[in-house]
C-alpha cells in the first residue's frame, strides 16, 4: 500500500505527518490510535491464517493492503479503507474480519 493511500484512509495528510516528523512532534492520541489500527489488523489476519490454515508463504500485510481497498457488500459497496479514519470504523472492520473467519459472513 502506498504511503499516500495509507495516510488518506487514516484521515491524515502528508503535510501533517511531514510537519510532525520535521518538528519531532508526537501524533495526537486519536492520530496514534488510527495509525496503530493498521498493524493490529495485519496481526489479526496473520493469527487468523495461522489458526485456520497453512501460513507458509502468506503475507498478511500485502493481503490487508489489497483487501482494504476492495468494495465489500457487507459495507454497502464501500471499502474497508473508508472506515479506517476513526477508531469506531476500525473496530467495525476488525469485526467484519472476525465474522468472515467464523463463517458468520460470507
């Protein structure tokens, strides 16, 4: 996933991130929570694959980066990425992944 796509889906601008990097300023609590949500999803998918199948050769980060930008019927045709800019949206995306593992949503 490109940095631009990631930042956009998290509701962050490149200018904001560049400014914070330049000034060595920390992200706000909300910004930090949104950024931490992506590695959490990747870890969740990796765990799901390890529990459900053969993880050899599986790249969870690549899978998540592709899946985030696919329109899903469960989201009314929206992409999971469009929900990643809030903590609540990330929770919804995480729950959708959990349901897909259990077979509650196909």
